[in-house]
C-alpha cells in the first residue's frame, strides 16, 4: 500500500512540477523581456529564442544525469577490476570472450533476435489485415493489444503459471500440462527442456509485442492509397496478390521500423528470463548475465559493466538506423 501511495505521489508531484516549471519560467521570461513597450519587438524576438530552451532544459539535464553520465561511468568501470580500484584495460572484455556463460548468452540473444521480431511482426501484420476487415475488428484489436499493458514481470508470472508442473496423477494447475494430461500425455517441466525452453520464453515476448506491431501496421495499411488497390482489383488481382504485391511493398518501410524496434526490445530482454528461469537450463541472456555479475554473490562491477557496454554497442546501430528510417518515412 505504501508503494501505491508513493507511486501516486510521484505522478502528482511530477505532473504539477512540470506545470509549475512551464508556467513559472514563462512568467519570469515575460517579466525580463516584456512583450509591451518601446522595445516590444526586440523583446519578443529574444524571448522566442530563449523559450524553447526553457522546455528542453529539464529534458537535457535529466538525459545528461541519467543517460550520458551512466554511459561514461559504465565504460570507466568496465576497464577496472571488481571494485574499481585497479585499471585493467580490456581484460574484462577478453575474459567474457572466453567465458562459457557469456557465449551461451550471446547465442541465446541471437536466437531471440531471429525468432521474436520475425514472429511478432508477422502476427501483427496478419492481425492488422484481418481486424481491419471484420465488423468486430476493434474488439479484436483491443484483445490483441491488451498484453502491451502488462509489465514484462507480470507477463512472465502469468506464463510461468501456464507452464507450471505437478507430478503425474496430481491436479495440474498449469494450463499447458492440464491439457496434456487431459489428452492422456505426461506433464512436462517445460522450462527445463533444453533447447525448447528458450522458445517457450520467446512466446511470452511475441505475445506482448504482437499488439504493438498490429497497431503500427494497421495505421500503415489504412494509409495506403485506395486507387492502387482498386487498380489492382480491376486488373484481376486476387486478394492474396493485392496483399502481398500491392499492400506489403507500400508499407515495407513501416515493417522495417517495427522489426527494428522489437529487435531493440529483444536485445535488452531481462524481466521475462529473470522471472521464469533466472537464466538456468541454458536460457541465459546478456541482460540477466549482467545483473548476475553486478548484484549476485560477490559483485564484480567491472565484468558487469563490460556486458552493459557490449549491450549498448549492439543496440546503438539499430537504434540509429531506426531513427533515420523513421524520419525518412515522415518526409
């Protein structure tokens, strides 16, 4: 209950703080450069040059404190020993290259990258096309989008119950094992089945991200000029041909943006693995491994920070490409 009121208080203070800042800073600016009097024109010009920085200032400050500074701090820590008392250069990075758990994490992250963005985008595209053609499409969209409102931790807990195991003959509280046992099969410890357990974890993120892909792609499909579709139909194109040869090529840029956005989410995946397997049974990923080095057992901030920098290097090129492509789409 205390956390609830703390969250409410934070929201209230944040919202009213922003309102107070914008109102107060504008009032002070208008006092310093009044928009009336003999120098009104010059004052308005100067105020208009300063005003955007009043709005951008807090954002730049918080980005600097909570994003830019941690990057340089992590880089510094990654080149020092566990306690930061001795400079070791690139030794932490070299150590990870030879570590079995790190290689396992890299393999699993690559597997996630191959599966999750592809399936999420595919299912989102199918859902966008179908829901736009059905009378109850808006209800379907709401149901598909609903997992996006659930935190990754909450989704992990839900799906952990779906995969829950009880001994054969006992009542199965896990949905999947209940179905298997009802059909005459033996219940399985799904999250320990190597390598299939990785795919069972991926299903959770696909379930969440399909709604995101559907919403973006649905908007893109609605933006396709009707003339191109009508011309294709008049030329005798089938619905499949209209979809794959007319619609999809015209939204390929949006598909790429959705794909890369989900790719960034996948590279940083942590919560689902942490909640469901904690990286055991061959399911370790980079973000969870970083957490292990930083906060479990005897903390090693050097090796943990090295993984953080590696993650940043993996995410940054994709993020830059995504931003550039999104700007191109807007133009």
